[in-house]
C-alpha cells in the first residue's frame, strides 16, 4: 500500500511539473498536439500506478521524453511559422461577410447545429449579422459581428467611464490573506473598520472581502447555517 502511494505521488508531481513547464497558453488552449500529449501521459502514468511489477522508471522515462519533445516543439513553434502551421494547423474562416463557407465547414467537420450553437454562445444567433467567424486552431470559434450589430462602446457614445480596478481578495472564507492586504496598501485598522461597517466583529464571519485599485470594497458575510 505504501509503495502504491509513493509511486502515485511521484508520477502525479512529475506530470504537474511537466504541465507547468508547458506554460499556461498550452494548458488553456489545448492544441491538438497538447491533447495527444495529455492522452499519452495519462496512459503511461496509469500502468506503473497499477502494476507494481513494472519498474517506476518505465513510466517516468517516457513521460520525461514526451515533455522534452513538447518543450522543443513549443520553442520551434514560436520561431518558425511554417512549423507552427504543420503542428497546429491554420485558422479557418467559417463565415465571411455574412455568408457560410460550406467548404471550410466540411473540411473541419463542423455541422450546422454546432455552428449555430457556437454563434448563440457568442451572442450572435443570426449568421447574416456576422462579418467574420473564424474557427481557431484550438477549436474555439471567434465571432466578429458587423459594426452596426456590435454593442456601442463608451467612446462612441462620448462617455468617459471610470477605469475598473482589479479586486484583491483580502479575506477568503474567514482567512486573512496578509500579503494581499499589504499589496493593497491597507492595514488592520482599515480591515476592522470594514467589518464594523457591516456589523461584523470577527474575520470568521466574513466569506469574502475584496478591494480594488479604485478603493471599491466588496464584503460578503458568511451565511448562517440553518
């Protein structure tokens, strides 16, 4: 049992470290090559976890090899547009000037139902109102509506809205994040004054407390258990 635990932890930490080395872009976008890598690593890691007769290195070495190859491919992709195209493919224009490109849809095996679903998710249910719809290499659909169909921006309306700030979490489920408090330029006196304003006496009563760059505070008390 102990051997199984240790082997599993080692393989788990190895995979996590490898994925971190890949970078957030690859993890978030999951290009075809990254999907293949994830499937292979899952298969390679499962065998040493279950079969104790197989040496641990039998799973570790192939995983490290795959991660090294992926890292090399990532560097080559940033250096060579041609290699990037070979590895990841090219974006496909599915809608241009409100007209469906049926050839590209067939090429990418994109059905009408899938296209209309994606358009609805993007807030553009009418294909004729779309200037461009581009199927990206990671499978996501980027939709660019006609200017007349796009929401008006404050600049177009002659407005000058206040720039939003990034909220920092000061208290999370009753736990004070001291580092965020200091980075926000606040101290304990400010913190407890916010609690007092909300009728609270302890951090344990706070579910969430944030403050942004403009000084806007959001305080959510913990719900009383029924």
